[in-house]
C-alpha cells in the first residue's frame, strides 16, 4: 500500500503514487447503474485516495507544510494537466489561513497597525513627514514605514539592533505592499483610501519592478533607510523625526529614562510619538502562566523580568511627561480583570496601584513633544 511518508520514486518524475488499477478506482454500481470512475471534480473517491487521506489525517498541519516546502525546494513539480487547479486552491487557502496579525507579510497586520494611528493622526499629518519605526525587526523591517510613504510621508527610518535577515525577501515584500495600496488601499485604510495615481506619486524613486523581483536596488535609499542602531543612541539628527512609532517594543527595554531622553532628542518640537505597549507577563502567550499579572507577584529588583520591564501604563505616561512629552491620548487595547484578592497577592508598588491602571494590560499611547 502507498504510504505518504515513503520517498518518491525518481523514475516516476513527480513522485506521485499511481492510482491502483481495477475496482478500487470505481464505485460498485447499483442495480441498473453503470460503474463510475473517480475524477478530481467528481462525486466519488477511489479507495486508494480515502486510505491516503486517512493516513495523513494524523499528521500535524505544520509537519505537512514543512514536507511540502521541502519537496518543492528539492525540485519536485506539479506536472499533471489539472495540478494547477489544486495549486490555485492551495494558494487561496494559504492566503486566507495566514492573514492574521502576527504574520509580518500579511495585510491584516498592517491594517491593525495603521488604523489606530490614522484614527488619532490624520493622513494630512504625514504629508512630507519624516517617520521612525523603533524596533522594526529583522523580518520585513520596512513594510510599515513604506506604507506610510505611500500615503504621503517623505522619509522613513527603520531602527533595530539586529541586521536584516533577508534583503531580497524584504525588497519583494515592498512590492506586495505597493500592490495592496494600488489595487485596494481601503483594505488597509478603511474607511479611508488613497487613489492609485497618488500612491504612485508618493512612491517616486522606488523601482517597483526591481522590488517585485526581490532586488534591493529598487529601494530609494534616500527615502527609506535601515539603521542598525541602539535606540539609546540613534544616528538621527536632533529633531529630525515628525512621528516616532513603536509596536510592542517599549516593554522589553530597561533604562527607560535614557530611552525616553533619546526619543526627546530625535523628535522635533510639536512632533508625535505613537506607542503600542504590552504590559502583560509575556509568559501568558506560550501558556506558561494563566494570569497576565503573574510577574507582578515576584519580589525582585531586576529591571527586566521574563523579558519585560513591569512598568504600568500610568508609570510610563508619567515618565513621558517628565522627559518633555505631553500625553495626549491613552487608549486601552486590551483589558484583564483583577479582583481585590488577586491584587493583594501582588508585591509593592503594584499592590497599592490603581486597579484600573493595572487592568490596562495593553495600550496605545499618543504623546507630543513640547
């Protein structure tokens, strides 16, 4: 019997098992019926295909994906006339399955990042602006700021301590971003939109054909710049930035006062900062703890506890004010209930803090440089 785990036979070309001959490929006919042979678009499945599916059902989806990627990379091809139908269905299903927030190459992530920004900073604010993305990451580091260029920003910096992992992949991702904006900008900006001709004007200097081919030479390096810098000592000029962004980044840093002084230096007077900050115990995400407040029970002087600094939203806002920023807006992005009994288990100063502030476990903070 064919096994989904056997190595393909090189002599067969595709490595696919041929359907077994004879009655296994047909349905036993009822009285007065003619036997019907299975076809891909038909109603009946051959027994060998049913057995194959049964054998595969116990294999985790991730392992199936790994195997598919490995085979394609090894040179295996889809080579039957109707394989393209199945391939197209696969592509559609993958696009739908991977369109979620944590996918750095999917549109849903950038809708989630852009909409809250444009709700508090109108698109006109970005006309001719210089924007900075702190902690842009080493995977797809330019997408967010490139989208800001497409709506009117003049120059964008991505700042991260780690080098870019894959320059060709990062370049190709920008062509995808341009396609989103040119074909259906409302998908990212809803209810706003930008006419395609305006997007093209805003992306002047970028060679979209080179970007589509994964060629980093298509990036206009005078307008989109990667800085492999420490955020405590960025190689930006004083007052160069009109808007500074961070996304789930500030909670992972120590020396917060030094950090905010660095922000103050690079932000021009009247310039803005928009920061999404996650105040949860990050062990909650892999399921290591049940409560986002768990690390507030630990009596320690360490600034970083399980990867986070334990600052509460109110404390962070007070530090922004201390370092030359006015806090213009705080929006709760995620909330968790904390009972009086649970709060009593926290160590100081958290035990005595305002419960409403503690329960704000993720927030968007808009600040303006004085």
